[in-house]
C-alpha cells in the first residue's frame, strides 16, 4: 500500500511539473513573458524549471537574472547541452568571454562534431584578441559544416587583424567565387586590399558593393582612394565629391586627395583651393599638406609660393628630414644668393648629418656651393 501511495505521489508531482512547464511554454510562444514566468514558478523545483525561467529572462534582455537562473539550474544539472549552449552565448553577449570560452571548450569536448560549438569558441577567442585560436576554431566549424558563413567571415576578419592581408584576400576571393554577392565578404576583401595596397583588387570589390547599393561612407571613400591610386583621377574626384556631399564636408584627408587628383590632372588652381581647404580643417598638424601644396606650386613653376609652402611645412614639423631637405632644394631654386642657399643646406647637415641618402646629397651640394663662393671671392680679389 505504501509503495502504491509513493508511486501515486511521484506520478502527481511529475504530472503537475509537466503541466506547469507546458503551460509556461505555451505562454512563452505567444510572447507573454510575464505569465510564462509565473507558470514556470508554480512548477516544483528542478533544473529544468530554472533553465526555462532563465530562457525567458534571456529573451527579455534581463541578462543578469538569466545568468543567475542558469547557474542555479547547473547546481542540479551540469550536463544538459542546450542550457550550457544558451549560457555560453549569453556570457559572450555580456562581455564575459573568458567564462564563455570555458563553457564552449567543454561543449566541444562533449560533442566534438557540433560546428556551432566550435564557432562560438572561436567568437570567444576573437573577443579576447586571440586571432590564432579564433581562426583554428572557425576552421574546425567549417570542416564540419562548409556552409557556415559566419565562420568563413570570421577567418578573413581575423586574418586582417593579424595583418595577413594577402591570406585574407586569397581566402575571401575563393569564397566570393561561389558567393559573389556576399556584401560582408566583399567588404573584408576590399579592406584587406586597401591595407595591402593592392588597389586593383580592392577596387573590384568596392565596385561590386556600389553595384549592390552598399553606398556607405567607408565604401565611397574606399573606392575614391582606389581610383586615385589606379590613376583614374576623374572617377576619384567623382566619389570624393560624393563623400563630401553625402557624409562629411569636414574631412581634411578627402580634400587632400582631391588636391592630389587635381594636381595630376594639371588643374592647379583647383588643386590649390582643395589643399587650402584641407589645411584650414586640419590645423595644427599640417606638415604633409604644406608639402603637397609646395608640390602643386612647383608644378606651376611658382617657385616663390613653393618655397613659402615648404617653409611653413618645416615650421610645422622641424624633425622631418625629407621636408628639411626639400626646403633646401626649394631655397636653391628660389634664391640667387649662394650664401643664403648655403645656410639651408648647412642647417640640414648640422641637424641630420651627412650619412643618410639625403645627407650625402645635401653635403655634396653644400661643398659645391662653398667652392663656388670661394672661387668667386678669389676671382674678385
């Protein structure tokens, strides 16, 4: 009799538990989170009850409560796969990657053929900036499921982080052969191309992104840079103007690129205007802008303004040997008085020495100028 009563009690306990859990599931499927929690709470204490409530709080975005209920559930059941998987993803989303890595390491050991567990392990490594671990995990995920797009993307993203730009380009190109319209992979391919200065490759991806109507600020500026480097200056100007009009009319670098394009097209007045705009925006770090402005004036054979621009560049950055040397050359072209010219070369040699390439040239020219001055003085006597 006692055994029968015990059996009936256990049966009713399980039935009640099942009924409350089923009721909670039904309410959850309808989006009634509050009542679903109430239903789950009426169920007898169990790990399943804790996991169900945790899942509701997870969907509500109440991550702290969700984590607490998962952890309470694990005190009774630390082996169930689905709660551990949900818990690991929640740890990642709440910026607790080290704990998440421990969860996914154990899951990959328990179920080594589950591609998702390896993928999220890779996400954990990626979050703590361990690209080698991330790439290794993503590759395992792909070996188990070659259609795992996010794992493919993860590999290329981390190759870029590792500055393995050519590997990133090769991998992304292979993927794009089968998925030519994947915008994210196209973007990674373009980024790697820019970083590697392989502009022709990047240009193809940027063109495809524009064709797919992905006209973001990054893509517009990127395609402009590629056209500039590929000497398609009119196209570069078209996209630089588009960037200015749509996104940012206060980007000194864009006006700098416009100045370069105009200079290459021998549209010097427009080049000067663009460079002056870049200078006005960028103050106080302007050495490269004035250096470029000097180049434009030199192209125009305006030696006075070329010299003045280089003088300003030198004031902006007195430690740059290239600027100092170019200033000496500009003085050599601009001034007629050799003693004045000598002072610029002498200043260069005194500051930077005569052992570098520029130093040797400066020292040789300084020596020639001093001989000329000496010979002219001797002749006058």
